[in-house]
């Protein structure tokens, strides 16, 4: 997506313009103007032009980086914008002159004037514009997302449904954003939520924070009454098996199907509940006695209890500690019984729940990648066998012989 396409989403009823500013051009044309970072052909961030505080605040709200190179790059960008160097460092401008811009519409939704900062993540299946809404004091008061592809529209519909249900749930540990608006914006799907007090979150959080995160995962798993059932006859197994069968016929699908068969051969009764679906450090923060949790696009019900805790462990190994994918998956598998114990998942069930989680996440990324025509997680054959070797499951030979 290029800058002009983003401009069309923001401009509403008029065609935007993208221009390159001259070094000594001091004009302040009417309408909204945004700096395009790093360039018009590869936009990743739009921030208000000519407003250093708003630009720095928009950049700070854009994304939580884990890799040190990304953190350094973000720090340098914010420092440059705070110092008022944005207009010198970034020459591409997006100009909006429409009479009905998205910023104006969102100001009505939020009941106060707001300025926008827009982040467009790296190219991937679920890439979509995410906007930070800034008030007069340059404080983030909300976020908005735009769905423009079949996949991102489906994800935003899931988030809308989840937040509607969560708004009436009695939650002790988890705190969620308030849904402010969900509907159409000039052909795109739009979801607007209030901002959570992330600035109050404790850095690092320590052991107490880790305990609260597990408590939050347990609370979400039991958002609805759990169902106990044999895996082989469960709705979840049938649904996941159908998703695997719908993948292209290749070794990736064969490995996932074989792994799913091994979990069934283990002959376990499991608890099925809810999960956030992307429960990791980038979508949560610990503050006081609560865990702030946002981005509910992957919320689902009827999954094995413990998926959120396993996902948090996996993504912590992968993103926070920076381990390679095969090692991160293997370490999660090694710790499965330990991670699942606080959620009252018996140790004998842990290998099955962990294996199902791995099949679930591998199927998700492959399905999304196929639908969006983009890259996804590495092929399962490159990382799944190492993780499975850490789990006490019936070997493939037993599965094959038992099915004949």
C-alpha cells in the first residue's frame, strides 16, 4: 500500500495529493498535512506535519518493538520528531483537502477534536492501517483500524464481536478497551476503541507481573463455562481437522494432519474454553492488579484451555528473547506442563494441548498467507518436528497402525 492509497482512506470525499517539500518552503497550506515516513513508496508511518509534539506522540504510539535494532530506529525517529527535525528529515508530504476527512469523523466519534498518526505494519497477511487518535494535549485517547481486504475485514468483525461480549463480562484481572464505533468508512470497515492506560504499566513487571499474566490467561479461558469432552469427538477437533484439510496438498499439510492424528491417538479428555488468540507482550501490559489486553482480532471460543498461556510463552521466546523459530517452539514445548499447571491443566494433558496449539498456529499462518497472497510462518517441516520431539505423544507408527 502506497501513500496515495492511505491518503484516499483518510480523505473521504476528495483525492489526496502526495508531494515532495522543498528545503526552504515555509508555506502552511490549508487542510491536513502528514509527513510520510520513510517515503511515499514505502510508507510505514504518517504523522502530523509541522507539529513536533503531535508528530512525536504519534510515533511513540505507533508500535512496540522487541528487536534492539528496531527499538533504536524508533528511538531515533521519535528524537528527531521531538527536536522538530521531521520536516527536514522526511520530505514526502500527504495533503488532504476533503471536506469530510476521517480525522473529522473520528473527532465526532470521540466527542473531541483529534489528530491522527497512522501506522502501516510490514507486508504480511493481516497488514492494515492502524491510527492513533491524539487529543489537544497530544495524549492518545483511542485507536482506529481500517479493514480493506477480506482477511482484515474478518479480523475486525471478530474484534467487534469480542469487545461487545467483553463489555458485559465480569472480569477481575483483565481490562479491555471500550468499543466506540464499528461500521463503514467510504467502503472500508472501521473499528474505533478507547485507549487503555498503558503509560501506567509497570516496565518489566517481574514475577508478580508474570503471575498476573497467567491469571489473565486463566480468566479469559473461563470467560464462558468450559466444556469437557474427548478430543476425538469434540467440535474443536472437527473444526481444526477441516482447516488442515483445506490447505494445499503438500508436505506441510501432511505433517499437520499427522500431528493432529497423534493427538487423537493420545486419547485425552480436555477442557475447552476461550482464548484471546494473540496473547503476548505486544498486546498486553501489566498495571497495578490488572492486565490491560487489546487487539482482539483472533478471539475464539471452544479451544483447549491453556492456548493463551502457551502462545505467550512461544512469542516471548521468539520475539522478546529473539530465538529462532525452531528453538522457540521447542522451548515452549519443553515448558508446556509448567506453563499449563496454573490453569489447572493436568500434566498428562499438557503434551496434547501443546501439540494442538502448534497445529492451530501453523494452520492459521498458512491459511492467512494463502488468502492474502503473502508470506507467513516458515513451513511446518522446518520447525514443528523439533518441538514435537519434546512432547510425549504416540509416535506416528502407532497412529498409522491403529487406523488400519
